[in-house]
């Protein structure tokens, strides 16, 4: 469903827009009543738009509002107002609290997971190939002559489906579970999806794959809006994948101007931090991997990839690059120049919200929102890039750093730096996309099959342009970034840039 403007996508946008309007425009004494009214703005009549009951529809909208406010879901056994706990959330140093990804119980449709079922496409054929290949005798002939699968006997091997000439046997999977590369989703006692926070790496692929919109992440739209309304010195750092995300007319220069119109004091490119990372990791590769001090080097910029490596392969932690991620490197650079700044990272990635929660990062990054959330803020403020023409130049980074936004771009940037800084040094590149492939790559590295390699891991297929918080199809995002890279005046960062990195 990525890149399709579905009802779920529209509903999420409506919630974010209304929360943004409240955050930016409503006085403190009127907050509670304005927030409590949002479900009625989303569903203004007594005729439900998405569910069988207007009461269920508004109840689900209420939970979406709470998550958009940065709060957790309400206790199922203790009904409370949407705004219960708002005072604790309406503070300047409010960070994301785990779990980041949450299943809204009343929205989950209890999808069956990993079940084989004979559909009405069955022709009651003579061959009965499905019966012949079943190793457990789980398939029999029903009263109408069509086959039936006994779920008690079925071992879910899939041989019957493969043998059917009419594709009459369906393999039913839970979309969110199927999208989860770390197998963090199971079923609770009522059959609803349940996310194991110990396994979840916050990539958000489950969220964008659920057709019912039953999984949502927390947002800091509210806290950001209140900070700007108070006049805080809020500075935006924008990920390179931002190009193209708000339409063909929304150039980076126009986006910067629009952010300043929203109340941001300044805007910087996160690709500058990527330049720092590329320069640093080129140095690490040439001085540690090539010399044999390390068997291989794992890139550190994707939080889902690095979290996978650190949690499931703890003995490989020392192989993950110690370079600061582009987000953190850029944020630290900003706070060196502007000590009183409150830094917000704007990017495509839900997992960056988890990264910002880390103890070592909290002092650097104050807010994290996605392009999806920023689009809602622009809409709430009436900024339409089809007519918006103001521009504010920005030149913070090289093409190498900007290329971090697409799969293979990180390794390419580091390789370019190695070849420029250390002539004659051969670079062995490996990269993996998607958490399943990332795990396979880590297993091969652990087995000694990737020695001497620089290994790039991207939690999402396609790289950052495929993150859970993007607004456009992955292919369009990748094309926009590639043009952004080609048009860059500086192709690679200077060698000395890695020395900027702070301990």
C-alpha cells in the first residue's frame, strides 16, 4: 500500500492536522476541550465512515489522538478522557516513551496468521493433487466435492498450495506480521496483533502495512507546536530524503522558507552529518579493517539496522562503526553554534524516534517528526507548495552525504571518500536492504564470510526513502534524491571533516 493515498493514510493525516492546529493555535486554558473535540471533527455526523459503528469509530480516533499527543493508549479496563495525563505530556522535555509502536485494540481486525484455506476457486478436480502432496492427510473431500483443510492436522508446509493448478488454496497471513523483519508480532489471547517491544526495532513497516490502520506510532507534533508557540529557539535539521516529499514544486530552498514561516529559527541539512559520517567511516575502514584490526565494519546510520545488530548479535557490537549517526552529528554541530537551540530532526524514519530516546542522544535531539507529520503541519498552517514560492538558500552538504537517503548510498559515499583520501586502498562493499536480508548478512559476517568488507545495512527496502514516514512512492523518492546528488556542487566531503566529530 506504500505510495497509495488510502483511507488509512487520509485518516492519519486528518488526526495530525487537527492536533497540529490545537498545538499551534489554542491557549492553555482551552486545550482540553479542543482536544476532546477532535474525534467529532474527524467523524462529524452520526453516520460512520470507516467502521460499522460511530461509537467505535470515535473511540479509535480518540486513541489515535492520544498517540499523536505523544501519550500511550488508554487502559482498556478503565475508561478515561482523551486528555488524561496531558499535563505530563505538555512539557518542554517530553521524549518518546516505549513502546513507540502500539496496536490500537479496538481497531485491530484480528487477522488470521499463517493459515491455509481452500477458496471458492476450487474446481473439485479429479487429480486431487493437493491431497496427494499433503504429508499429514489434512485434506479431505467435502460434501460438495471440493477439498477441505483440517487446520488441526495442517502443518502449514504450503505443498497443497503449490500443487493446486487453479491457485484455489490461499495462504492467509497477518499483513503486519508479514512485514515485520524481526518477527516481533504475534497474537494475543483474543487474536489481535501484539508487538514484543524487546524485539521491535521501530522501523514502522508493520504500521504502514496494516489495512485497518490498527498500528500507530507516537508523535511529538503537539510538543513541537507548543514549543514554537512559546517562542522557543527551535532549529530544524532535515534528512536528505526530504527532496520530492511535498510535491515537485517543493524544493529544499522552499521547504526551508516554509519551515521558517512556521516559526523555526533556522534550518540545516542532516546530509552535513552524513558527510561527517562518511569521512569518519572511510578513516575507520582504511585504518582498522584494511590493517586487520577489525574483520569488517558495519555502518551505523540506520537505527533499525544497528539495533538489530546490537540486540541479536551482541558479540558484534564492536564491529558497528562508532561514527555518530548523521542526525546526531548534525544536531551536535548545531548546538555548538547555538547552545540554546532546541533541535528537531525531520526525516522519513520512525526508528529515529527510538534513537532520540537514548540517554546519549537526548541532549542533542529534542524532537523527531516524520515527513508525514510535517505534511500535516504544513496543511494545518495553510502552506501549499503548489502556490508557495518563497525560497531560502541552503548549501550544507556534498552529494555523497545527500546520497545516504537511498540504499547503497552510504557505502557509495564511504567508498568515494576512501578512494579520494587513501589512494590505492581497495574497498570491498556489501549491503543489505530489509531486516530479513540484514539479519542474513550479519549471520554471514559472523561466520567469517564477509571479512575485509564495509557492510551497509538498511532496515527498509530502498533505504531511507522507503521509511515509514514518507509521503511518496519509494521510486519517486529515490529519483528525487539521485537528482539532488547529481546537482550538488561538492561531490565528496573534505578528509578533515571526521575530526569535527565530538566524543
